[in-house]
């Protein structure tokens, strides 16, 4: 199968359906289309867009998107998820649903982008589903290339940033560290420069919807499900209107969510550091005993005791904090609240899922 000339990520890089170790495979049927067989145009296509205060952007995006989708599939729908907007977004969306093919899912409050994406995925009926942002940073025209890769057999096609030159040094530094930490020693590698702009075949959508966890670190979940995957390089333009919803603090919170969802090595690291400190303490104790027996010096060492205690206490609190992050996540999972609440759904999209 011919692949994108630049980056072609085969499913072998991820835990795959066939031959995956117990507990790591995806309980989804293999796709009906063998990877090397060329498919026709998708029988139906859904485009899911999470929106929070995007009124100005939607007015620009939707006409462009409709023009693209009309050429790609005989049946298409745009699923707009209103994630607790407080501007004119809701009104704009209601106007847009007068046009067939546009559906709106209004959430009862702001649940966050990851939950809004899950809501959109659950509502989408298409044989293939495209996820994209509302702010025109994800050019609709790229969907044509995504569908072309799907027709060649890919089950997931994701857009990957060619460069991060447009970001601040601090953000690039933080991103580099985050992906290094999240991928450290893990069999599932989360691609560094990929975002949510991607095409998913129905098998991949169903696999994502089958994952029961509340902590939806979507970039990790996309990687975890595997499937035959192609990366498509692109350079995102700046946001058309408004500002990003993410500042450094929210990014840090999301990073901790991602780390706790996909790693357990911080817990192990705490144990290893604990063992090293205990060994050092034991060695130092042995040395003091030896020195006392030889030279009889019993009183000195006050500074060492205070420094040692501060070090141990600091380490123990850090280890407790790390443990607390994981325990807190278990608490969230055990409560098993729904990921989102839908206030109302309106507009006409595709027919029922039975059609594809
Ligand atoms: N978004 C959302 N809920 C939120 C935050 C963001 O639905 O709580 C949507 C937002 O409307 C946009 C997409 O997620 O369509 C990406 O948001 P943004 O452009 O702020 O993120 P960035 O591009 O800076 O990562
Ligand atoms: Mg954006």
C-alpha cells in the first residue's frame, strides 16, 4: 500500500488487534477492507466540531466545510458540540441547523474539549468521522487528503504539525518534556506533534467509544486503540478569531491528567528513590557507628541530621503527592459519572447508524 511520502505510521508501532498481549488488544473486529484494497468514497461522513464561544469562527468555517464535504461523500453531517458557550454560538448554531446536514448537540455546561469530543463521537453516525476544531486552525481542505488515505486503506489519519515555530519557547519546552515523560518506557507511543484533527474509520470510533474510562486524555486513547494509521503533515494557521482556551495552568492540569492516565512509572520512581535514600541512610549510619567506635566522637553531626530530615520529609511529601494524584483519579473513575450531560439536540444529519 502506498503511503504518505513523509510519515507513515503502521499499526505495528502500537498494540494491534492481532497478536496483542492479553488485556492490550482492542476488542473490535478487524476492518472489513483489507489494507491494500482501494475503497470507494465513504458512504457517509460525519465531521465533529467541539465549540466553546466560537460564533465568529463558525460563520467562516461552516461555509468552507460544507463546500468540502459535499464533494467527499453522498451523505455527510456536521455535528457541532456546544460546550457551554456563553457568546452567540448557541444562536448561530440554531440558525445553521436550518440547513440539512448540520446537527447540534448542546451540553448542559462547559465539560471541556475532551468530553465534548466524546459527546460528538457518540452522536456521529458516519462510516468515517473527522474531528476538528472550530477556529480554522484545522483547514477543512485537508480532509480531502485524509479521505484519500482512508480510501487507500488507512483506518486512522491524523494531521501532524510540521513545526512548532509559532509557539513560545516555554510551550515547546513543556511539550517536549510532557511527551518524553508520557512515552517513557511505554509500549504505546503518543505522537508528539499530533492533535485532535484526524479522520477515524467507524471501527476506530467504536473502539474509542468502548473505552470506559472517565479521564479522557484523547491523544493517548487514539494511540492506545492502534489500527492502521497514517500521519499527514500540515502547518496550522493562527486562530481566525478569539483566543486559545488553554493557558499554561490549564495545560499543566491536562498534562497531569495525561500522565496519570497513561503512566505508572512515577509511582515506581518514588519507590526507587525511597530505596536509594534508605540505602544511603543505612550506609551513613554504619559509617557513624564505625567512626564512634574508632574515634569516640558522638556529638557532631547536627547539620547532617537536620538536612537529612528535611530531605526525607520533602521526598515523602512528594511521593505522597504523586500517590494522591493516582488515588484521586481512581476516585473519579469509581464515581463513574457520565462524561457529559446533553441539554438538547437539534438539526437533521445523516440517517440512523444502521445505514452504514
Ligand atoms: N473547546 C471546547 N471546550 C473547551 C475548550 C475548547 O469545546 O472547554 C474547543 C474550542 O471551541 C475549539 C477547540 O476546542 O474548537 C480547540 O480549542 P482552542 O483553539 O482554544 O485550543 P488550541 O488550538 O489553543 O489548542
Ligand atoms: Mg485553536
